[in-house]
C-alpha cells in the first residue's frame, strides 16, 4: 500500500521516496481542485445577476459532483433584471450559489468539498453560506485567491472575516489557489517523468532518478541512490 504523506510535514523530515510521494499527492489534489474550480467558473455564467456571477460545485469524497449552484432567485420567482439592479430587493430574494449547491446535494454534502468561483477572500463564503456549509457537514472550501483591489472584497470584508472565524472554530479546511500558479513541486516531478519519456513511471523509480540527478551521477536502474 502506498504511504500517505501529511502535506504539513516539514520537507527536511522526508526522504527522497517520501518527497516523490508527496509531490504525487499534491499533483493529484491540485489537479482535481482546479478541474472543479473550472466547473464552478462555468456554472457562474448561468447567473443572471449583472453585478456578480458566482458558481459553486459540491463534490463528495469520491470526487463525484453531487451539487451545483449559482446565485439567483428561487425557482418560479420572477428574475427580471430590474430586481437584480435594486440591491435591497436582490439581497432579500437571492439564493447564493453555495446554498443552491448544498440544497441540491442534500445528505450527500456530508464530508464533501465545496468549490466556489470567484472568491473575495478567505473563505470563499459569506456568513450565511458558511453556516450552511458547517451544518450540512461539508469539510472543505476551495477557491482561487481574490483579485487584488476588487471592490467587492472590500465591501464584503467584515462578512468574510466573520465567516472565516466560524470556519476556523468548526474545523472547516479553507484553501485558496493561485489562479495563475507557478509550477509546484508536483508539476516539476511530472515534467521530469515526461522528459524521461515515462508518464507511467512509478514513484520509486522517479525517486531513485531524482536522487541520482541530485548526486550528479548517471542513472543506473540497478543502483539504489541515497541522498
């Protein structure tokens, strides 16, 4: 069985094989996170709100989508643009994307991850949606880092701060990804696999090749290299 490496483990405590495994874990998780955020981005375009379009995707532990939602009025309620342009009316009537996704998922939300696009700060949730996330049993919230200078982030600053407190106290994991990220350790390991012509290369072989490379030695698959 493949050893699971805690992502919070200091790198200096890991051997070469463990570093390779951690890189593989990071790649797998971030790859799926970005995929679901891309779906949330697409779902956000379904909103008729001319000011802010938000999309949410709820995924269970098996990485299966169990709920999607965008910000809009309840089913059957007239969503004429004039209502959206009147903020008091809009705020009174609108159902947020996250809540729509949770309501669609029902009991399948428990233990899941919610992906929200766009994000205006940590977390990607207002206080109302944070409460719904907590009560429904969702354990993780993921979004992209907010755009610097976005006036909506400033407008919602107090709301986000309170939501963040609730998420911290209730144990909700809050992750924000850079939308245009620099290559991670995982990306670099995948690049090495591709450069060596073996996308299916095992972590053991990859770790041994990385060790040989670090030692400045020509790789020989009959040798176990140690750093």
